[in-house]
């Protein structure tokens, strides 16, 4: 579903306006408001259809009698017309309010549902989907749906009622002229429907190009420092310009097609009506119709023509919304391969010294790289309270092992047990609540320091947050910020140094106070003094919990209970620092290189 590939690699979905049926679950909770809007719609349409009949009476009755009778009838007809207009105004206002409310409400529900669903997707989803594309669907596509639910559906139903009611009244007024109109209109509708299908395809293509541009912009803005460091601003601006020009071209194709559809619908419909009215005018001249009947027939014909023209325009909006719905429903239909079991096992009671891990016969390949084994026949047992250091060259599978421990992925073969229970038996939120991680790529949110640390445990008090910051050697630099713990840290923590961001992430993990702690290069961005402080803090934090530490700098892992050496997805050595140096294997080679360089 990569936005780079557009719509060509997406599975074929339901054709045409049937896609909008996927919105019914979002409309179902608001049946009462829909019924009220429908009632207001019927009243407004009925009032509109009553107006031509009033004009017929005005012409045929009001101007045929003489004297006071004539004035009396004219007064009554005008009073009746004003009464109809009052009903029409109130019903139209009620319909507008109700359908606008529905549009806003349904759009809000869809955005919330799509965002919540995307948050539950496994990393596999984000390997093939750009975040910019998701954001485009949450904004642009939902806005189109809001237009349809809040305006177009109501307009379509209103004009369908006017079309049906107008045709009925036309037949009552003159069956012969109406029959001619119906036959000719049926010939008109076919090309409109065929052309409308092309509008839908062009609408989908236009939305895909917008998503491409959003994905490109989001990716580069998230890496703005790299773009500027390599002086690629002009190049990236040119690439974005090309993307938005492609989106503009696709949008113009859609607009041109919609304009042609509107021209085709109006010209054909009014051409039919003008021809039939010409026949009606001759009927009045011949005396087979009254002037009032012709006026009534003309007004109903105008109502029918206007309804057809409006329906063609609404049909274009609906085609665009069908494409938007298709894209959003694709997101909602995607099921994460990683899910909680139907009957999850409760987490074992926490032990005083942490949790145990049993990793047995682990095999794993990333779904996006199925031909390359990331882990192969990996087995390891970790006792409660043990600190295990995991070292090895880049690409050895160290971070992959952490992703499996958090159950971002499930292994192809083998299993991981936490306190004797397979990770797949736990509810995802409970499992991840028991595991704390400090990732290699630290994340700081657009919030203040207090809230960034509190993200580890949202119900923590301010004092607990400050205690965690002290433990992570972050308290002093936070206190020096302009507003202390209430200082806004900027998007992605741009107001902090790399080492400061890493200490915020460490404080967040320590505040969580999990029985299993994963440190993925937790001190990689720290200077020597900060590393010394944080290392001392981490050693204190490791007490009473099981800890797995990934580190390239071997000086940070010498005091681990055991060191696990990985290469090409396998465990090749296990032992203490002294034992592994004496063995003379891969670890000894890495240590010799690092300590010689030091």
C-alpha cells in the first residue's frame, strides 16, 4: 500500500457508489437524527412541489372571476403561497442543521476510528505505508466524506423526491407531454451514468497523488536537519513541486471531467424540456390546455430539470467520496497480524527480583524481507534479576530480538516465555506494560518535560516524575530550562541535545518501573560525563528487575551477569567479559579493536 506505487498495487474494491455502503456502521448510531432529517426533507420537498399548483390556481382561478370574488381568490392564493414558503423555510433550516450535524459527527467518528485502528497496527504496516499517506486519508479523505454526509446525501434525496414528485405532477397535469419527456430523459441518463464512472476513477487518482505529495513532505520534514546538512533544500523543494504538480494535473483531469458531466446533464435535460414545452405551447394555442395548466407544467418541468442537474453535480461529489471511502475503508479493513488472544492469560505476580525469560528455537524473517533470516535457531534462558548484555556487529539481530520481546512481531518458529508463559498468551497492553524500553532512536513528543517523562506512566505524580528524572541524571538540565519541568521541548525534542533527549527517554522507562527492562544503546548519545552519571543510575535501576542491554561500546557491559554475542542472527558466544576475552572469539576481536582504539 505504498503511496509511491499509487493505487495500482491496491486490491480491487467494490465498484462505484456501493463503496459508500461501508459508511453505514458510522451512521447507524444516529438513526433518530437521520429520521428527523428525513421528515424535514419530505416536508420541504412537499412544500416545493405545492408551489406550482398554487400558481396554477392563481392563473386559472384568480384572473377568471370578476369583482370581489376575484380579489378574494387572489388574496387566498397569495396567503396559501406565503404559508407554503414559511413551511419550506422552516423545514429546509431543520434539514440543513440536522444533516450538517450528521456530517460533522460521522467525520469525527471516522477520523477517531481510523486513527485508533492505525495505532494498533504492527510495525509491518508501517514498513509499507508512509505516515504522510495516512495523514492525507485522515484529513483530505474525511473532508470529502463530510461533504457527502453533511450535504450531498441530503441534496441527493431532496432532488430525488423533487424528481419523482415533479414527474408525478407532470403526469397529472398532462400525461401525453410527460410521457414524451420521460422517454427522452431515459435516453439522457445513460451517457451521464457512463461518464460518471470515469469521474470516480479520476477522483481516486487525484486523491492518491495528494497522498503521494503528503507522504513525501512528511518524510522530509521529519528529517529536516539531514536535508539542510546536505544542502538539499532546493532539490527537495523541486521534488515536492513535481509531486504537487502531478496532484494538480490529476485534479484538473477530475475537474474537467466533472465540468463536462455537468454540461452534458444540463444541456440534454433542458433540451428535452424545451422541446416538450414547445409542444405544450401549441396545445394552449389549440385550446386543449389552459394557461394555468401550462404554467404548472412549466414549473414542474423546471423542478425536474433542476433536480436532474443537481443530481449530476451531487453524483460527482458522491463519486469523489466513494474514492475517499474506499481508501479509508482499506485502512479499517487491514487487520494486524499481532493481536491479543481471545482469552488472554493474566501476567504472573511480579517477583522481587524481576521476571524470567526463556527463548527457545527462535526463527524469524521480516515480512518485508522474507528471503533474509533475521534470527536463526536462537535459544537463551535469563534468570530473574539477571543483567544480560547483547553485543555483536550491526545487523546481527540484537534489535530484532527486542522487537520480538515487545511482540511487535511474532516468530516464525520457536517461542518466547515470560515467567513460563508464551508471550502470545498475554493481552498486548498487559505484556507491554511489563516491559520498559529505551530505544536507540529516542522519541520526545511536542509537550513539556513533565508530560514527556510521564508518558511512561500517565497516572504518575509530579514527585514520581522528578524522582525518575533524578535517577536518569536528567533533573539538573531540566531545572535549567526556562520553565523547568513545564518547558516545551519542541517537535521531536528539537530544543534538546541528543544526550538530553536520551536521558528523557531513560527517565520515562524508569518511571514505568517494569519487571523487564530493555536498553537499546541507552547511552549511545551521551558524553563521557553524562554516560558515567547515567550508567550509575541505570545500575541502580537494574536492581530488582531483569535487564537486557544492547551496547556497541563494550566498556558499558563489562559488569553484566553474562554477555551474549550475536552474529548473523545466531548466538555465537555466551559468558562473562573475562571468559569471552580468554576464549579469543568474536567478542575478543571486538574488544581488542575498541580498547586498542581507546
